[in-house]
C-alpha cells in the first residue's frame, strides 16, 4: 500500500486491478484490507454509483484459494472498460455492504458535485446537494464542508466582480461559502469570539472582505460581529498576515487582537490509499 496526494477533497481507498483477475471477473482484496471484509465465505452486497445493489460471492483469505476475493465482476469490468492497472474506489458501508466505483468516475462525479454546490443559492437545494456529496463520498456532511473549505482555500484569489447600473455593486458572498463559514465558525467572530442568536435560532454574523477589491476567497473573508466589522472600516487599522496569506493579527487603534483561523485545525492536503 502507498499513499498519494489527491486533488479531490477527500481521503479514500483504491484497489489497483490486474489483468489476470480482470479476465477471471475477480477482484483480489489485498492483505492490507482484509480486516474490513468478512472472515468466512459468504455473500456480500455491492452498491454501484447509482445505488443499485447486487449480491456477489466472497471468498476469505483463509480459504483453499489463499486469496481474499470478490467474484462475479465480469459484467462490471466490461461495463466500465476496466483494464490492467486501473484503480477501483472501495467503500465499506454497513452490514457487509460495499461500494465499488471506478476511480475516474468517482473523481469526475465528485468534482462535478462540488462545482454545482458552489453555485447553489437556495438552502433546500444546498442541503440536497450536500446529502448527495455525502453519500457519494461516504463521509459526513460536516467533514465534506471542512474539506471543501480546505480545497477552496488552496485556489487562486481573484479580483472581486462588480456590476454597474446607476451605482456600482460588488458581488455578495456566495450562499455555499456562507454555509461553510457558518458550519465551521458557528457564527462566532474570528476576532472577538462573540455572536448572538437571532429569533430564528441561528447565530448572527457578518462577513468582512479583508481586501474589498479581491473576491470571495476564504483567505479574504472573515466571520465578524457588527462591532468588529465597523472597526475594520473606521478605526486606525494594522493587519498582520502569515506567509500563506492568512490574516493572523489585527490592530484597532492601540489594541492588538489575534485572528482565529479554522484552517489550523484542518488537514493541509488529502491522500488516497492505493492497495495492490
């Protein structure tokens, strides 16, 4: 087994296929993964990317074949054109149910879902898309939002868009980014740690653009209370950034304040485990 960094905001597991097993319609389970499979010969359930369930024969490592494997995959291999060296994403669901997806389909589908998530402007649709991503990734919605924060934090910071009619209006923070910030910071100001609950039960917060000319990038956005937001606009201001571009400290008039950055608590990158 080896670990490889991936651009997908997720840690996941793949099994590399071999021509001899493809020809026989088998998937050999490496010794490094046998702990997540049954210890006796049985039937297991495979779920495809569309949620369709199929029963397959499973042979454990301690059988006469001395190989842990799943049989009956010939149609699967033909359907997706699997060839020698291709990787299959494997996920343990529950009750001896597993999901196996060709990695290319997994990558393309997941990234398409993330890009669609960024553009959604309605809470109900946002939750539906988050549920969809969670099921595909076999990960909690909380982890999906954290991982998306990391992914977008590593993207390029662009100029902030604006529209001009009678007056010039700068673009607002996208709905999906507000959702991520609310989930990670719970509405608490990154400078003062203050928030309060509104009548609807949600914490109140405002979002400050550190550089008003730059776009909606997490390095350029701060969750702030109204009082702190006003100080960014009207107090004598000094800002201290780290080498990666994160704001770490601010000075309002004569007072210094640390800036809480959730990135410190999140993974810096993601890896896939490739099993042979």
